[in-house]
C-alpha cells in the first residue's frame, strides 16, 4: 500500500502481458507496463493505492497497458483492500476491455456522424445524458446546455405538446417498445420546427437508456400543407 510495488501476479496476468517471470514484471512495474506517457500518472496510481488502503473503499479505473510484443490493451482495474499472509495489501483485479472500448468508439463515431439528431435519455427521469452535434445544430443549444437537463427548454408554447407527454412517450418506449411520432419543438432563437422522433430502448454499459432519433421534417410538413391547399382549391373549382 505504501510503495505501490507489485508483489505477485497470477497466471492470467502473465498471459495478458506476455511475460513469464515475476522479476521482469516487478522491474517494469505498473509504469513500465503502461502505454500512457502522461506526466504524473505513476504518482496518481500510487496515491490511489494508498487511498484504497486508507479508506477500505474499492476503486475502479480504466487504464491502457502495453504487452511484451508492443500491443496496447485497455483494462478495467478494480483495486480493493486485502489481507494476504497477515499483511495489508491492495489487490488489483484487471479485466481486458479492449474489445468493449473498440465497440464504444464505433458507437461514438456512428453517434456523431449520422444525419439525424440523437439524444440519450434516462428512461425514468427523461434527463438528457448525451446528444450529438446534429441535435445541437437542430435546436441551437450547445451540449453543455443540454446535458444533465431535460427537453423542457425545447418545448413550444403549445398545449398539445407537454413535457408530461414526452415522459409518457419515453415510458412507453421502455415498457412497450419503439415509438414513432411527430414532435413540435422550439429552437433557442424561438423558431419552431417539426421533427419526426423515433424512441427505442438501448443498453449502455449495463444501463437501460432510451435513444431518441430526431429528424427535422419542417420543410416536408410545409410542402404537404401547400399541396393540400392546392388540391383543396382545385376541388373547389
């Protein structure tokens, strides 16, 4: 707990990093096994170990390691206090999450590059947990203004569109399945827009979320109204 030095590892640890002897791993230490070159990272790691030993509270962090062959892997490390051989130690359980990280990066790339606005909601509170740039462009709000808030600022001054109805839609997506509907919104500058909203349940890191795909159909609605008016005039003639 005081020095942060590696005392022992199991067979899986050897396999993950490609080493077959404890002495080499001890000489490298966590710093030598890390792919990060950020200044102060080693002292931060040692302080985290001391904190876990002092408080008795486990801590979980992600870190990037490098194998003997130079391959870089992402790990989820859970540090917990332990008594081994009658001595106070900190046990670090490493889980390879490289594939999960790659998948998450793929999702992030898709999230930011699709043409529709995307919003991730907490299914119980309606709180906005994530948005992409397209949604910010549609509404005129920045991400920092939308995150940890709700869609209340985007609600129009129209009794047909209420925040309670939004929550009911989110609840139905969680309990009944995907929802598709038109929604009238208000941009930050006060302009009103019509969007087609598709709600569906997704899972992110083991948590249920509702993903809203929002497509601006204001122009489509306007053209439809114009066509209907033309047809009505023709019928009257």
